[in-house]
């Protein structure tokens, strides 16, 4: 049975991180190769030999790192149950054993002469690399602890509220005298939306809830801008009600209205498309760009807010890209597909 993931479920690492995840492999390879490059740079006396020396070290470090990751990935669940110090010691010993095996392989096959290849220096960097990676795991584990992640998410969510409240109240005031009944309906919609904004928002929510919030928001914006705001939904390739991060659509729509519709004099269309590709869900939103728009800084603030919240929920499993094409601003977001739990 699938469950809605919560920020509170982010594990507090008691041992080595789960090395079965591709994003963890990417992190480790970046740390190890960056350390190796810095080491070669520190020892290098002539720039002409830097790349040759780095390649010489990388030929040894890469297979050691990949083989160690594979072996540790198989035993990561078992290592995580051990005391932290014991898990760290075992990781160092395992990597040194892998290093010895790689060294023996190179010596036996004569692919690279041990002395020329700098095995002693490579061994030292292996130990240093393991220490750096374990230290980085410790710091990242503390940074992504449930309490800190939830506090960060609440802070990011709080930034959404002032902009939304200001625009929504202005919209209601605009029709208070001319159409009291519509203003009353708008206040009811505003109350519903604020119930969503004021909740903790630490769990993934069904897409249907996000769409309901988005439609209510658009209805409020139409009080100010009328039929200038047009929204086209493309849900043909979207699975039934997947789980998505809360308050993902509304800030993007507010961004599109604020930067693409409001500054223009003509009606503009916002397009929203959801589709599933294998085990990932993709959302695309585009809006017209107005030459009169002068809120570029605010645009980046809104997008950075959403990007940070995606990281809190999915880490490197989520991506967010933006581009300008044919006079329109495009936002594309991808993250793992999770269906609503079957009841």
C-alpha cells in the first residue's frame, strides 16, 4: 500500500546513508573526485602535468569508489543498524580491502606499474575520501532531520501567504459594492484557501486538492482581471490523483498571473499539463511574457521558494527547469510518481 510521504518521515541517520539511491552515488562521486583533484592540485608543481597526474590517480580511485559503493549498497540496511562509530570503522576497513584488491589486480595484470601509479598516495586519499564522505553524511543527516526540514518548510510556506492575501483582498474589495453576492462567495473561497495555507503542509497531497486550490485562486484573480485570465488544463496523460507537494500549483499560477497577465492589456492564456513517464510525474506550466513586466526579482524569489520545497520532499529526485521560448515563460517540474493510497 502506498503512503503519502511526510517531511517528518525523513530519516535521522544513525549510520551510513542508504547507498542504494542513485543520488547518493552522485554525491559520493562528486566528493571523492573533488578531493582527489584538490590533492593533485596541492602536490602539483607544473600545470602541464596536472591532468596527467589527476588521470593517474582517478584510474585507481574510480574503480575503488564504484566497487565500494556497490558493496556498501548491498549491506547498507545492516550497517545502519550498527552503532555509528562501528559502522564508520567497518566502512573504512571495507574500502581499504577494496583498494588492496584493486591494487593487486593492477599489479597482476601489469596495466599500471604500482609505483608509477602512486598507489601509496592513492591509499592515503582513499582514507581521507572515506572520512570526508562519512563527515558529509553526518552533516547532511543533521541538516535533513525531520524537525529542521519541517521548520524550513513552514518558513518557506509562510512566504507565500502575504502576496496571496494582498491580491485576494484587493480582488474582493474591487467587487464589494458592485456585486455583494459575488464578494460574499469570494470571501468563502478565500476562507477555504486560507485553511489550506495555514495547515502544516508537511505531507504530500492528492493532485485533486491542488487543482481545487488552483481553481479557487484563479476565480479570485478573475475578480480583478476578468476574462483576461485564461487557463487551459491538459490532464489526458495524467494518472488518477497522484500525490504532489502541497502548494505547488498556486504559487506558480500567482507567478504567471503577476508576471504574464496583469502587466499586459490583452487576455493571456496559462497552460498547465500533467503527465506520467514511467515512474515519474511531470508538470509543465507556461504563461505569456509581458514586455511591461518589471517584477523580475520577485519571479526568481517565487521559483526559488518552490525549488527549495521540492528539495525538502524529494532531494535530488526532483528537478525544476525554466526557459523562455516564443514569447512565453515555461516551468517544468519532475518528481517521483506516487499514487494515492488504496483504501
